[in-house]
C-alpha cells in the first residue's frame, strides 16, 4: 500500500505515516496518524477492519511497535488515545437537531 491509499491522505498532517516505507521524523506535539490512534483503543483493530482494507489494518499492526520504539512522543500520545473512546464511534452517532 502507498500513503495515497489512505482515506485521510488529502487532509492528514501527521508526519509519520504507517503506509510510508521510509523513516521520517516526528517533533513533540505534532499530529499522530488517526488510524494508529484508533488502532490502540479497546476494540480498535476490529472497528478498523470494518472500514479499512484488511491490508491497511495489518500494516498498522506491523509498524506500530517500530513507530512507538522510534518516537517517544507518538508512544505517549498513543497511550493517551488508548484510554479514550473511539472517534469513529463519535462520528457515526446521529447528531441531535437543535429545537
């Protein structure tokens, strides 16, 4: 898979992409890949399998250990993300209309 295969490619600002084949840098406070943040949540892998190609979900799992080993700030942000609810759940809930 290529970075351009990611559904969020056009709007993503994360400098470290799980679909990128080379090593990139990440500075403290920079954005972290939305799909990596979802992957680490409880049930995240299964939820991602429902919306992404299996090959992409497999790639997330494969690169996750290397990403957290190389980038301490990403590791910290992913640990925080793992403690919160899924953004995908929040996006799929119907919005209440104003009265």
